[in-house]
C-alpha cells in the first residue's frame, strides 16, 4: 500500500459523504413551498355576451378573431401593417422590455443552482529564517512557493422553504406578462393603423363629395347669374347660390389639411414614411375586410386576450411573492465548500497527498427586524389583492369592448341602409328643385335647401360607412386581435 493511501481513501469518503448530504438536503427542500396555491378568479361577467335587442343574434361561438393577415385583404393595408410590425417604435421598445424581463428571469433562476468557481494560483513567500523558525539568531531567509488548484461553491443558499423558487416563479410570470403586454400592444397598433387608414380614405371621400357639391354649386351660380343679368332673379338669389359654393370650398380646404394630418399620423404609427403607393383612395369599399366575424361569443374566449393574460400573469407573480415573503420568516442555510490540490512543488501538485477540501455550512435566523418581514408579507398580500382586482377589471373591460362593438354591429347595416335611402331621396329632391327653379316655377331658396340637405346627407353617409368599417376593426381587436405569430 502506498504511503498515505488510507488517509486518502478516508478523505474521499468524507467528501462523498458531504456531497451526498448536500444532494439529499437539496432533494428534500424541493418539496416545501409556502406560496398559496394559485386559483384563477372566476370571471366577474356573464358567461355569454349579449345577443338580443340591438345586439346581433347568432349561434354562440367558441372562437376569437382570425389572424390579421386573414382578416384584412387590402394589399396596401397588409403591407403597411407588416412594415409597422418592423418599424413601430412602441413595438421596438416593447421587444426591448421583453429582453430585459427574460434576462431578469435568467438571473433570478440562476440562484437555484450553485455558483461553482475554479481558481489556479501560485504564491511566493520570502521571510527571515529566524521568523520562519521562530528562533532568534538564525541568519538568511526562507523562501517558499505554493501551487494551488481549487474549485468550489461560494455561499449557496439551500432553498429550504421555497423562497428562491418563488422569486424565480415571480420573475418568470413577470416575463410572461411582458410578452403578453407586447402582444396586446401589437393588436392596438394593428387596429390603430387600420383605423387611421380608413379615416384617411374617408376624408378623401369627403373631399370628393365636397368637390362634387362645388361643381354642382358653380353650375347653379352660372344659371343664377344669367337669370340675374336678364332681370329674372334678384341679387338675393345670386348671393344664396354663392353660399353653397363657398361652403364647399371651405370644406375642401379644411379636409385637405385633415388628409395631410392623417398622413402624418399614419407615418407615426407605422414608424417610417408611408409611400404614395400605400395610401388608400377615396372609396372605403376598396378597403376589404373579413365580414364573417364571430358575433355571439362566450365570455371565456376573452380570457385569451393578451391584455387579460398579462393581468393574470402579473397576478401569478404576486401570488409567488407571498411565498417568498413567508419564507423570509424561516432560517437561511448557506453552504460554502471547495476542493482542490496544493503543493510546494509543481511536479507534486496532482499527487494524492496534495488534495485538500473544506466544507463550511452556516445557518442564520433573524431574531429582531422591527417588523420588516411582517410588513413585507402584508405588502405582498395587498399587492396580490390589487392584482386580483386589476385582473377582474381587465376581464370586465374586455367584456365591455366586445359588447360595445356588437351593439354597433347589430344596427350598423340598418343605419347604412337608411342613410343610403336618405341620400337617394335628397338627390331626387335636389333634381326636382333644380328643374323647377330653372323652369321658373320655384325660387332658388328651395333649391338651396335641397342642395344643403344633399351635401349633409352625403357627408353623413361617408361617416356611417367609416363607422361600419371601423366597427369591424374594433370587433376584431376586442376578440383578441387574432395575433399572427409568424409576424
């Protein structure tokens, strides 16, 4: 047997015993969790959305909105949305927040595992021989070299009461909440771009209506001026004819300003200048969207909305924080240990007799903290209660969003039909009044009244068409936005 073999084997047995004890303790502590069991609060809304009265009556659906690539079919709008998902600065900031939350989660999760370090070094010592020997009168000096190679664990906290795991769970849930928040923001951006696109098209349509009214008014002014020159009409009729012309001119210039501002708003939403080939025309009917959206849906569908998921993830995080706050009342066990080799000669560094190790567990318990731990626990519970209320409000807000959109959906087609009939009736009245005035059987005042009524009715028709299109977008967003994960 080699000299020192017995001591070496004994040392190895001690190390294995220590490591085995650490592993056993780590396995045992994994079974303790002081966080309350999470239970999703029941939705504080009816099980189904309204489906009677002004609301559309349809079979109850279990599905939300389709993906935005399937919902919108206008190629220009699709290109705008795709560009915005790359360039919108709010979405870029949200992506950076996701990266930050993921990094915080990774940092916190690392506390579950020991921090193992390795160190190699050499130290040089030179001192008087009398000091080294502890005897006065010895001359010369004592020189020494010490080579070492060690690896170990520094201050690893055994998660005996689940504090580290609860903090890790809270960090993970906050990360998931940040991702859900980004998804909710994407829905908002997509809907905002679609609405701004529709508003731009609507304002262009209003310009077309005003230009048509201007052309008609100028014809009336020309006829009235002729009649005035021949003494058939007085100056009052000529002035009345001018009013509709000037009103149309004013509206055209005002709407041109609005169109320019619409372009500016679209540029901001997209995050890049919008080229002319991506700008809509004056016909809202060209902005095609999927009409067959779910009408009556179960309220449980709303629980999958990103903003609701975000609120629930934040609620889960506060639930885990309670466990961490409870664990702070109990002792903290910390392990410190290392193992390696040391030798005065580099050639002997890896021989069995050069091995060394140390193991230093410690336990600490707070005796007096002036109520800090108790205050942290009360704070964690209050934050959980706040998160519950915020989650329930998010569900209620989602319910209202869909209900409001459905209320418009149930009547908008009848509104549109009535407004179209009103425009047709005003067109007929204007045509008859014009013929009667030009034949001399009626005054210009009646023609002016019908022209103004027609102008107003046509403007209102554009507004109703815009409302109908934007209602589809609102319903699409309220049902969860149909996130396109490929985007």
